[in-house]
């Protein structure tokens, strides 16, 4: 029996331990897009919060299921759970719904005939975003716009040189700016989201760029980089968590050699100053504008 899992549902929902993981946010997972149509017996999905991303995932899952296969989907009530039943019914399925642990859970048995799958997949698929003129996809951070924090960092970046990294690179907006410097010899683009890495590979056509689908927090650090640029995440599963940014700061310090520089932008309310001063020899706020703080930190 083929069982697939998307995301990390809370233990209260008894996620199958032997399932094939398909979330783009778990490095090494199988892409749900690559699963053969009608090949899965059971799929459990911890549904993402974004509407386009969620409907895309549900449509891919229904496509991957065998007729008569079981789809088990749950989400927090305030992060898409209250919409799950209606969204699933729009695909022409009967839905059993229940509530548990502040979540809504919907169970579907795949019928022989479905409607609207192609439209949902198309709406959530990778595309060149008008205005950005760059590849992106719903679910990627700031997928259809230039994030204001990243724009501030890009506008104040000095001439960079040597080997560097873009931690949490997204679709590659900051990396594109960094690689305009001919003195940059190499740049590692690192992100937890496979979709971001896929988009960045399309957007950053530069032989100096290397792409890594991995969790920044687990990187091996050898202290050899000259510079780092980063707009670190501060949400985990939709909940604000300043520890993510703190972990990025600590990892950046470990990746840089003595005298190496990190350029970091963060929302103004995030209290990173103490962490920066603990990890770096010299820290300077370069800008405080539009709700964002920009720091230069030298190891």
C-alpha cells in the first residue's frame, strides 16, 4: 500500500510513520508533483495556509490517489481549516468533516469523476510573475512581490567581493543584486523551500551561483565565507518565532571567517540586537526605514 504524507500534522492526528513525505518544506522529500496519477492508496495532508497553495496541494493529492483511495486533510481553524470542506467539495467529492484540537479535519474517498483539478493546479503552479519578471510560485515567501525588507537591503548593499551566501534566498531577488558585483567569486543560495530553490535556479543564471535545498540551521559551518546577506524568516507554521532569526544570526557567524560581514534586514519589532552583539565583533545599524532595520555585522 502506498501512503503519502504532506507536512507534519500534530501527533493527535496519528500521522503514519511509514509514509513517503511530500512537503516542499522538508528537504529531501518527494515532490507531490512527481507522484504518478492514481498511484497512492492513502494521503494525509497538513494543509498550508495560503488559498492558492492549499488548493494546488489538494488537487495534486486527489490526482495522485487511486479511485477509492483515502484523502485525510487537516488545518488549524484560523489558517484555512474553516474553508477545507468547501474547497474539497468544489472538486466534486463528498466530505466528512470533524473538529479536533482547534483544527478542522476532512476525509474524502476519491470518486471516479472529479472537477476543477486542472484549474487549481494551474493557479498554484510556478510561473513568471508580471511586474517581477521572475519565476515564483504561491507558497514561496513574498512570491508575487519584492518584499520591502529585501528591497531596503538591496538598495544599501555595498560592493561585495569574495565568497558569500544568501541565507533564506527565496526566489533569488537579493542574490541577483549581489551577483552584479564582478568581484563576487561564488554565492550559495540556501532555502528550506524546494519551490524557492527551483525558482531561484531559473532566475539566477550565473555560473558563480550554487543552490542548496536545506535548513540553514543544520548547515555545517567552516568559517570560510567573506559575506552573507539575509532576510531571515520569523514565522514557523504561521506562528511568529524570533528563534528562527536568532538561529540564522548564529549560523551566519559560524559560516564567516574573522573579518567577514553579514548584512541582515529584519522587521523593526524583532529584538535581534543582543544576538548580533553576542555573535559579532562590531554591529552597526545602517538604516531604520519603513518598519525595517538593516544591520551590518562584522565578525
